[in-house]
C-alpha cells in the first residue's frame, strides 16, 4: 500500500536519480570522448530529457504529498470530532445526560 511516507521516499529517490544524471551531463560536457559530436549531442539530449522527466515526476509526487498533508488535517479533526460525538452518544445511551426524572 502506498503511504505518504512511501511517496516521500520515492520523491527523494527521484531527486537522487536526477542528481546522478546531472553529474553524467557535466562529465560528458567536460571530457573528451570517442563519440562524434552529433552522437554526443544526441546522448546528452536524451539524458537531459530524462532529467526533465524526473523533475516532472518529482513535482507531481511532492504536489500530491502537500495535498495529502493538507487534506489530512481536516480529516484528523473530523475523526476527533466523531470520536467526541461517539462519547456523547455513549453517555446518552447510558442515561448519564438525562435530566431529573419527574
């Protein structure tokens, strides 16, 4: 089951992959290589496309986590209110909240 924590962990892995690809681009731009210029440019373009895809995926996950955290607060408040309501219902069913018998 996916949880907020597991999604956060996936977002962190995406960032690490992204950093690794950025290092790869830097290495290829700085070094001499046996590839022809067109081959090297094609390779670098694909890696940079991968970086853009990872950025988009990271953004999607972090946006979802922010929404889930925002939604969790009202849900937790609603659950707490329901628990308080259940307590009141239980007391009423036991007759604890009845007025004086007349």
